[in-house]
C-alpha cells in the first residue's frame, strides 16, 4: 500500500465503528426500538459490513492489480462510500419510520454505489497488466452486481408483502445479499488474505481451484433467487446444492493453509470460526429446503439461522479481518504495527471462546434467562473490539518516534 493511504482516514475508518456501535446500542435497547431484529441485522450487514466490503475489496484490487495512484483512487472511492452510507442510513430510517419514499431513495443510492463499484473494478481489470491473482477481483465484481438486485428485492419487502410471496422474497434477498454480496467477497478475499493472516505461503493449486469456484457460486445464488421468484422449490434446493459445492471448492485452500499454520491470533481464530458458522448455516438452510413442506416452513428455517449468519459469520469475519488490517493500514513500520497488533490480540482466545460458546447456547432451545445471560457475554466480547480499537490507535500514536 502506498504511503498516501497510511494512517487514520475518517471516511474510510469511521463509518464501520459508528455502525458497529449503533448495532450494540440496538442490541442493548432492543425492547425500546421498533423492528429490533431487522434493525440489528441491517445496521451490521448493510452498514458496517457493506462499507468494509467496498473499502477493502478496492484495497485488495489495488494490491493485486497494481494500478492507479492513491489520489486518483480516492477520487473514485469516496463518492461510492458516501452514496453507500447515506443510502444505508436512509433505508434504516425509512423502514423504522415506515416512510416508503425514503426507503426507495436510500435503496437507489445503495444500488448506484454498488453498480459504480462493479463498473470501476471492471475498468481497472481491463487496463491492468496480467497479475498472478487478478482473477479474484472478479469475485468483487460479481458480488457488487448481485447487491444491485438484492437491494431492490429488499425495497420490495419493505413496501409490505404477505403470505408465501414474502417468504420467497425474503429467501431471494438473503441469497443475493448474504450469500452473494458478502459471501463472494469473503471467499474472493480469503484466497490471498487467509494465508497472509496465518503467516504462510499461498498454495497455488488451492488458489486456482478457488477462482474456478466463482461461476459455480454465482450459478448457485442465481438458482436460489430465480427459484424463489418463480415459486419453484426444487430450483432453490438445486441452487443451495450448487452453492455449497462452490464453497467446498473455495474452502479447500483455507483448510490446507490452516493445517500448515493453525490459527493463533484473534484475526485468524475469529475468521476461521466465522467460516465454520457460515458452513453450518448453509447446511441447515439446505436441509430446510428439502424437508420444509411449504415456503413458510423454509422461512422459519431462515429466521432461525439469520442471527447466526449475522453474528456468527459476518460479525466474526469482519472483526477478525479488521483486527489484522487496521494495524497494517495505520503503517509506521513493522515495530509500530506490532504495537497495535498486540492490542488487538489481548484476550484473543477468551473472546473467541465466549462469543462462540454464547452463540452455541443460543442455538439450542434454552430458557429465556439462559439466553439473556449468554447474549450478554457475547455482546461484551464483541464490544471489546471497539475498546481494543481505541487502545490500538492510541498505542500506535504513542509509538511515533519523538522529534529531535
């Protein structure tokens, strides 16, 4: 990364913190806010995760393709981030206040940001020289295209539909946005990022297989969404089967690298466990698509796995990735990066165990009191990331060489 992009940047680094803090507030005060479940999931996924997807997919595209000076790139990225964050905010406010016009405007802004992201990445691919892992940028392009459709489906859901159509649109929305927008970005990034986090060499055969999984994954998402739209349950089942097969292709390299160098930092442990939650949720949804007799039954399965996709998969992968990336982009040399890395790794194993043990307890039919206690521990362990983010930044600032 070039020097011009080192250090703290308010538009790049600030919004995820705000979205995550807002998510924690809603979790704590969920009885006092409207549509708390929808709000928690969308503050996290549409807010914090989507912002991070745009920022870091552009970051990795620049690194893989080795194109564009920092100033030129900033002129393209900041409008996308502004559109995305303003759009997400309008969608949240519109849904909470039942203001359909605001929701539509916000959705249009999100779609525009995603479309611009895809177009600019394609242009960057075309003008770049052949690079070893440039094909992984296509994951980001496909993910952004799927978001443009998924966001529109979300707006239709916010308009208000009922019966089987609601369940079908809900499934299409989840497939396009979670399996497509977030899932493809995660898999594409981990081709090179996972071995970097583990501190091991990239297995070329596994990386090639992961790249070949992209059309399989896109076909799976498309079948699920089309099956839901066309009221064809067997299409959905086939799509989930294809998608799981694509994930298995891409995951081969992740397993190979983890065997070579087992996860030992918070970043690697959090990402690794998050991927396990994702795989388990995919299997549960696939089983539900076969066993549920109606769309309502499948919708009940989706409602069950949604919190675990959000907290178990998306949140853990996001916080794990940021725990590694923030010290890297702050810069200042290896010594200063190690200072901030140490802060993020404090209590790493305990935090990972608490989060996942708490989520595991909530996955079973336990009493309300046990669920509340487990949720409090999970929330505290997640909130520790924000505290450690502040501590890491302060430690980085204090480690600056003093002026002569």
